[in-house]
């Protein structure tokens, strides 16, 4: 009888709840950040080329004169975007995101803040600089011939949404609402790295169809923001479902059934 009761407790009760889940492979843990870094590489490359152009005394052309006329915003935007996209990718590594708190609470061993907290102190101002400088350029730079009013509206809407997401994430962590914090920061990051998705959406069109007209270009670039946000929402809701299932399994309401003698 005692052995049977012990078996029931292991299968249904607290011992199952406390047992560690099967660890994911190293490949699985790093798949998401690797994909995010890959998406970011194209804008990182072109952004670095733009910085070299501005700081290396390149020729002023109709395509780049607005950057030379007012270089400060773009000199802020590009480095901040590189830091935000590359460092932010590592926030999606579960072991780095959780940290090794144990008995040390919110800090790691020897009282040091976890990677997630230290990186967050860099990523929050970097993300705000990316969004605010992008909004400034959208409003005050001359509109290129290849752009149009619709693309300007998209930039204003999604740039504002990025600022709002980061601010909401800050407010959530101040309330100790970790789930909402992660969700809002993921949305902000999804908007912030859309330049890579825009390149992946535009290059096939250019190769297969040719140069896009103003409307098509706006729709291609706008679709990248929508795609990134849709992917972010998918993972946010999947994580919420897993958390709800875990809370249901570990709920005290299940305890009587878990310890019921067989």
C-alpha cells in the first residue's frame, strides 16, 4: 500500500512538479538567437557601410545628401541599431534570460546581476535611441523618390509602437510583472529588427520582378513589420500557454488527487 501511494505521488503530485524537465539540446537553445542574428546581418552590413560613407569623406550624391546635411540622427541610429539587434538576440537564450538565481534572488552568484539584467540596461536606451532617431529621420529628412506617404505612415506607426512597447516593458518590470515585461520587450525587438526582414522580403522581389514602384515598396517594407510582430505574438502566446499548463499542474487543487491512496 505504501509503495502504491508513493508511486501515485511521483506520477501525479509534487515529485513530478519538482523534477527538472528534460534539458533542450544546445542546438535548440541557440537556434532562435542564431536566426535573429542572421536576420540582423544585412542591415548591420549596410549600416556599417553608411557609417563608413559618412565618416570617410565619400562623395555627396542625391541619394545620400540628406545624411550629410544632418548626420547626427543617422550616426546615433546605426550604432544603436547594431547593438540592439545583436545583443538583443542573446536575450532569447533561456539560460541567459533566467539566470542562475537560486538563493541569490534576482542576482546571480556573489550578488552580481544576471546577464539578462545587465544586457537590459544597455538594450532599453539603445532601443529607445533606435526608435526615436528613426522617427526623427522619418519626419525631418527629405522624402526619397523611392518612398511615399504610405511608407512614411508605416514608419511613424511602427516607430511609435516600438517606443510604446519598450516603455510598457519598463513599466511592467517595475510592477514585477515578468510575463508582461517579456512580451512587450519581444514586441519592441520584433519591430526594431524589421530592417533585416525587409531586406529578405525585398531582395527576391528585386531579383524576380525588378525594382518595386512606390506602392509595392511600401507594402513590402510594411509587411516585414507585420511578419515580425506576428512571429513575436506566436511565441508570446505559446509561452503563456506553457506557463498556464505548468501552473495548472502545480496548483494546490491537484494535491488531494495526487496523494490519494491506491
